[in-house]
C-alpha cells in the first residue's frame, strides 16, 4: 500500500510485477537437451521436460533473488549490475523458442495429472514474454534496473536539506505550514522528473513486446499473465466505485474541513500536499487521536512477532535474515522475498515506531509466513502463492489487524484507561484507510490502462483528471511535471496495483469466514486471531500449504466457500 510491497520471488513474479529481465536465447534449449525417446504420452514427456527445466531454473532463480536483495540493500552501481547479469542469465532460459513450442504442444495434449498440467501452465507464462525481440528485451532490463536505482537513491530537497521518504512523510503528517508541506511534496515528486525519459521509453518498449506477442498492448498482456479477465476486473472496480463514492465523498469533506483549519486556508486553496500523504492513499489522523501514540514507545517488529507466534507461526528466523531499518542507498520501501522457495524468506523494511510501520511490518511478515508454510512436497515451479492477490490479501489482512480492538488490547497491551480511546480510533482509522485506498486504486488501474492504450497523450493531465474524479483532489497549479512517475509501481511494478484491491476483497472475505465459521466469532471486528492456534492452523493448512496448486479463483472458493466479491468488504467498511 504505502510502501513498495510487490514480491520478487522468482521469474514468474518478476513478470507479474513488470520488473522483467530479458536476454537472448541460450546456447541450447531445454527441449534439445531431452533425449529423443519413444515417450508414449504427453504426461510422460511433460514430466521429463519439467524435471530438466527445474534443474536449470532453480539455481538461476536463487542467484537472481540474492542479487536483487543485495542491490535493494546497498543501492550501489556494482550490485545493480550484478542484478542485471543474474536476471539475464535466468531469463536466457525463457528465451528458447523450441522449448516454448514444446510446452505449447504438450499443453494441447491429454494430461490427466492436475499438478503436471498446472506446472506446464506456469512454465508457459514464464516463457511467453521472452518470445519477442532479444534486443528490445536487453534494453528493458537495463532501464528497469536504472529507474529502480534512481528511486533508491533519491532524496527530497526540503529547506535546503536532503530528506528521506520517511522524513517527507512525517512533514506531511505533522506540519501546519502550507509552504513547508508543498516543498516536501514537490521535493518527492521530483523523482518523477528524474525517471520520466526512461519511463516513457519503457512504456513504449513494453508495448512493442506485447504487440509482437499478439496483444493489443502491455496492459492486456499483463492481465492475461495474471489469469485475470479484463471485463470482469473492471466490473468489480465499477461496482466498488458505486459502493464507495458516497461514503468517500462524506469522508473527504471531513478531511477537507480538518485541513482547512490546520493550514488556515480557503477551500479553493486545498491541494494534494494538504492530505497528509504523498498520494492520498493513506488516511490522516482523524478525531484528534493519533494512533502513533500507542506505538511510539513500542517495537513494531517485536509486536508483530508476538502476534504471529501466538497463532503458532514461527517468524524469528525470518526476522533474523531480514533488513529492517533505514540506511544509505537502501530501498526506502518495503517488500518480502523468498530467496529459495523454501526457508530463506526475508523482509526489507525501514521501520519507525509509528502506526504506519506497525501495519507495514505486519503486512510484510504476512507475505513471509505464506511463503514459509507452503507444503514441502509442492513442486518448485508451484512453490509460491496462488496469485498476487492471495498473497497481498494475506498481507493486507494482517496489516489491517493492527488496528483491530483485540490486537490493540492483547498485543500492544495498552493501559485500561487508554484502551477505549484507541480501539475506537482504530476502527475509525481503518474504515477511512480502506475507503481512501479503494479510491486510490481506481486511479492506478485506470491510469495504467489509458497510459498503455495511448502513451503519447499528456500523461500528467490524465493523472490529475483521474485523481480529481476518484479522489476529489484539486491538481497543483503547475501541471508541467511528471507526478505520475513518482509512484514507484508505475515505473517498476507496472499493471500490478489492482491486485492490492482484489487482495483487500480476498482479505475481508477470508477474515470473515475464519471468524464466523472456523473459530465461531460473530463479527470479524472482534477478533485479530490473537492466541488462536485454530485460526493459525487453518491459514497454514488450507491457504498457505497448497502454494500455487490452484488458480486464485479456485483457492478462494475452497477457503471461503464462495467466489471473490465485494460483499464482505462492504459489510466491514462501508456500513
């Protein structure tokens, strides 16, 4: 949500994120490495091809993930070059047209074994984008690494001082000086200008690749890779638009009134830097109760570990391998990665003792426990979450739980005299957060669809027209910038953001099901699963253990008893 949370688990997740690495075809394809035999059916041939593929794919995946991690930690030119080299070696595997043709042929055959069939499907999506022009591919991987390095090393100039993203966010949260808020906001938005030329080139190159593979544009290609149907996706978002429009409008009026008073402004003078957040994707402090106060003397990392372990989920090993605090050159965002699709699961954060980072730490460890508890016997190709939306859903479920009354009472352990105040504030803050985020995701989805449909239009004008429509924000007076490019996901994790909102729907649906059906609590608001080994076991055995054996829609029905919908989200946050 507020931080860069996409995962970089392996090649397929890199494809889904859009952080794609491309390279020319290797010396010999996998298909060529298979001995010509009298294999009598597609199943036998598929099993042989999978075995040969994994023998090469697994070590290259681990090496690429380690290089990614090192570059994210250091930000150095040398480590980013190693990342490029590792990705190129990995995806050279997937540039082989003969193997791709073999996969297509086998998928068309009669395969009764569902696990083999699922592995072939994932191999198909791994290979598909690499069947384009190798020179285009090499340029894309270089640009993507370059722009991410720019984000890692960007510091905003505020009051003549270089300022980190955490410091910029604190200014926007705390200041009553409109000029200071504007300077901090504009200082951060300058990263959009820094990456603009490279982003423009990336968008066009991505579209060229997609068109060479038979797609209208990169947006439609990415949805296909994510096993999402475009019309159904927009149907869900149109439904959310209708459901959230009126309550969001009322909330925005409340926020505007608060900001007018805080900054001593007229309503016509409100601008994006008067929301308390860089992109208005987070809720400001409402009702005079700052949730940071309940965390400021606590350690978010310890609180998170205490909660997961109360449910029977071990996380100390994850934390020991992780990098959790700010340092020069390090990525200022947050993510989780499974280096080896086994037990080397790590989290990157930049933790501060506040409510936002409490949410973020718990969110990222949600990703981590999902990875950690995938069953050992799930094949390597499928040893990953079912979908972006299911892992984001789990992470969002746990992030939201940090504002749940049971979490505040039993994990944060506030004094009885403060409990009622903060639990009420937590409920109010969570509702505002979900409303605001639902409108923000509308902007991201519709901007990326329009950008890849027509990259030559005035993209900053498009950006602000969507932010006006869905977030009710007045644009800055100066529209000459590239403010859209300051959102890391647009540059480095394209056509990804809708999965956060789909994940929210999955999270609320799953939370409701476990509360009511598994542990017998009448309302999800009443439980954060603290100390519930039963809830922990359900998550481990039913949600995490299958990995990617099932499509996301199949898994959703299996673990919640119904298809994905906005019903539980509306019940929890819109009533």
